C-alpha cells in the first residue's frame, strides 16, 4: 500500500489518489499530505486563515469516504496488491517465453499488476525521420488486428497492449491466458 510514493521511497508534500481508492465506487478519490500543507486546504467555506479550495463531485461526502475507507481496508487485509503484482509478473514472464519461442521481437513487462505487451513499438519511431511516417499506419493497424485477435480469444486488453491483474487471478488463469496468446502467435507470419 502507498502507491508510487511508497514504492520509490518518496515523502511528498501532497499526494493525490484517483478513483482506485473507492474500488469502483463512483467519484471516490483522495488528497492528503503533511499537516503543515493540508491545513491550508479547505473543502468548503471556512473562516479564519486563507485557504485553497479543494472540491469535487462528491468531495468529503460521507458515503464516498466510507466506500474508500472500506476498500482500502479490504486491500490491506487481503494483501490484494501484492497478490496481483505476483500474478502480473507471472503473466509477463509467460508472455516473454512465448515471444521467444516464436522468435517475435516483442516484449512484456509489468509494474506490479499492470502488464505491458509491446508488439509494434509505435512510440519508438523517430517522427523527425520522414521514412518512418509510412510505418505509423502499418504498426497501428497491426495493434488493431492484435486487439481483435485478443478479443476473439476472450481476452480483454487496453489497446491490445496492456492488461491488469487482480487478486482473483490464479496461476491457472495466467496459464490459460498465455496459451490463448500463443494461439495468436502461431498465426503470425
């Protein structure tokens, strides 16, 4: 627990956490920080010293705060982040074995539960080189075709290049996912 700041050992002045804190509950998010900074943040009209207004759709809403509290408590008690990260590593390693087996110039890596699968290196093209312009469409089309192939194998991804694991994913699910992606790799010429 603690996000990137805990992972990198950073003690920031202010931390902002998005929707994940509510584990799917609408409009849950959080802001926090050192007391000497947070004393100047207000979620409404307040008297006394000058404050910076910090608001949102459901800012300081008791139900949203409760949803966030119980979601975070659940994640801590079940060690969900660590479990999802270990499964993410298993998936990335399994994909790399398949890519090597089929001699594909692809790579998979993960940052805990976020698993990346780079197959077309669109972002590595030098946009200052006109010779690369023709490759943009070709590589984008490949990513679209790969995304469609993943859907045909009942695998949901983000743009055919990213997956998210969770504590419910098991070794068997990873093996099944890797096997389905291997089916796709077999068809690549």
